[in-house]
C-alpha cells in the first residue's frame, strides 16, 4: 500500500490495532515513511524513540491538554488545529509550532468551516502551516465528491498539502493529480488489518475439568446445564475478550428469539469468541480479567492443557500477550 499510494501516513493510535503502538512505530520505521500519525499527544512518547520521523497528532490541539501544550514547538511534532481561537494560542505556546488546519467535513466532529478557515490562516503568522486536514466519514457514497469540494476550497484559501483520511490510495492519487497538490493519506485499519486472512488470534487452554449437570462453577457459582467439561481459556476482559460494539436494537430481539427457542442466551449465557472442537462455545460466566470459563458438552473431544484454540478478537479493542511471525 505504501508503494502504490500517494504519501502514506500510517496511523498508530489507541491499542495499536492489536499490535501495540511500539510495534507499529517499528513497522513505520521499517517502511521508511517520513511521518507517523498518533491519536493523542500522550501517545507521542510511546513512539518517538522507535520511529524517527515526524509525528502528527490527530486529536485537536487544545490549550487545556498539558501533553499537547508541552509538545508545541517540538520540531518533530505537527499539531492539528481545529478552532480559530486555538491558532494564536498554539503560536504562543511554542517556537513556530508546526500545524495542520482541519476542515469540518460531513462527519461534523472537529474542524473549521470556510469562513473560519480563512480567519485561521490570517491568524497563523506565528505558526508553520503544513497543510489542510480532511477527515471523511467511512461511507463510500459521495465521499470522493466531498473530498474534491473541500480540497478545492482549502486550496483557494491557502495552497498546501492535503492530509486525508478514508479515501482509497487510488482515490487519493486521483485527488493529488486533479488538484496538483501533495496528498498525504492516513491509513490505519486498512494498512494494519487490511488482509484479515494473514492474521490469526489464538488462546491457550489453561485448564480442563469434567463437570456434571447441576454442579456449580465459577465466581458466580452458577449451575452447569449439562454434562461436559469446564475449559479455562487464556484471555479475559483485560485482553478485550467479550467486548463488542454496541448493538442497538438487536439485543432485545435476539433475546426474544433466544427465549422462544430455549437458547442459553435466555438464561443469561453468552456465546464466547472461542472455537473449540469446531464450534463457538458458551461462556459459563462473564470473562474474568485474564481468563474465561466456557462449557464444552460431553459429546465433544476436549483439548489438552497447553493446546491453542482460535479466538475471535476485534483487533481495534484487543490487547494480546504476544505477536508472532508464523
Ligand atoms: C483513526 C484515524 C484514522 C485512521 O482510521 P482507520 O479507519 O483506522 O484507517 C485516520 N484519520 C484520523 C483523523 C483518525 O482519527
């Protein structure tokens, strides 16, 4: 992707897309890109010893963020400015700080409208403006048109590089040649996790115990509903096991369906992300901090202690113990 696209700015933020910030910083260093993006000013310290190029902070610069203020004027750091009143504040906080100005997109999250963009440019004497940033929504439809429109507006206010999110490398290349300006394409998920088949996540079997129907198990001492094995598997809340995106209206309906069909979810059981002997298995109770208890029915072949089993993890919320090259 780095070779194919315009200037790619890898994004290393949050949990580091499952790999951790340092590993992504090392990867960016290996890719030999000039700039790495981090989410917050607080994350700069996590990557700056590993990655030696410039660091752009995606979260808007605010005078009340002590980490952001401390980095203002650091020659390697580029701050994102999203409000007119922050322009003089950022300029006053450091020696000719490097900034990018963010335009407000249909996301309506942060950023300047056109009039504010003009005012920001006029107020930016004390800062080194490194271009415009445009953060588009994930929706495909209308995305390129919006990018074109905002990019052209930005160029009419002040010519400069465009820092863009959520276009494909091809779209970003098109934009760069249409407007004849450098485009820096910020990539996170599609760069690090774009080919899911290349990644597998597994959990170690920590313990296996025979149980009979009606016996009590776990912190909550719930009764087991059928004969089988208690499997104690590595991975708990600290790893992001059992974390799901909010499902809005799906849950009550799912619950009703489950009640009607006599499913385990109706009695408060949840399907776990662990696959054992070919199927996802039910949690016996909510995941613990670093391990989870699931039930394997008696008719299945139990794994051995030390075996690994597949576990489905959302890598933008997961923290793994080890990353290995297979
Ligand atoms: C997180 C973030 C990205 C990367 O998003 P992905 O969907 O992971 O590619 C790009 N731009 C901005 C401004 C972001 O905050």
